């Protein structure tokens, strides 16, 4: 198998499938975690939220947003939002799996949808929502060099943060919080490598780990 086939096979093992739980009383959202293969390297696509937004302005995140009444499922939400935010055509996306949903600090139930996109994709950011789109080598999220961990409670335990310098532009981005935790998760599952830093939660059985985190968060509501 080539690198893409190996990555798809590794991630499909962790597809939540029927294990995804629905809580009609909770507002739902999805994020698309887009992978691409460029020059023999797995990369992860990320966006920067527009600075004028009321929530999380200027922060790095994945394409995504709240579920709308017309959405068929979590995947539909993720693909619709990605098309609206960065002009990603849904029919060019190869969905690999959905991970177990996580409950963020505001009580939003978020389903991560992992997918491959074409390496030739050129983003067309919607200026109302996105100020920048960039990619990062997936293995970056397993290395300690640009990582910092803070003893500040988050959905995944400690808060993780990375400082990434884009070699093509010199732009420096901080990737932290839930976005960083999901990036670490996908990197570990796809590459089969443990991170060089203390994760703060176990990925030996991802579905169980995510379910336990969700149960703990629900008990505090």
C-alpha cells in the first residue's frame, strides 16, 4: 500500500460509525479535518478565523460550524461549512471517518470528520469568516520542538499549544486548545506514532477515551 492507502486504512479503524451518540438537547456542530498528500508528505489544512468575528476571532481552527435543519448528518454539516468557508467542493472530498463527538466548553457537541482532499486544492476563503488558509505537516503535531502544554483544564485534559512558522510566508500561527488536541489525535492515529510529549489522555482505545471525556463533561452540565 502507498502512504495514502495506509493512512486511510489506519484511520478507518477508528470510525465511530454507529457509536456516535445523539443528544437532541445539545446544539450540534461538525468540523472537517482535511488531510492532503503533497510531495510525499501528509499535511493538515487549517484556517484562521476572521478578526472581526465575535467568537474566537483570529484563532486557528478547522473548517466547520453548527448543524443546520437541512443537514442530513454530521458529514453533511462539515462538508457544507467547508464549502462556505474556503470554497472546498464536496464532491472532491474523500471522507475517511468520523471520530467520536466531543463536547466543548460552551456545551456544543462537535463531531470531527476526517477526510482527504486533493493536493491541488486552492482555497477561496470567505472573508466574512476566514482570513487565511494554510497547511502543516501532520507529523508536526507529534513533535515536542514547537509544543507547549499548560496545566489549564480543557476538554482533553491539559491545554496543548503549538507555534508553527510557515516556511513559505514566514507567518507564525498559534494552534492551541481543541484544534491542537484534535490535530494531535489524528496525527497519532494516522501515523501510528506516540507524541514526544505527555498527551494527558489515552489514545490506546480512542472511542472509549472520547466516550469517557464526553460522559465527564455531560455530568458537569
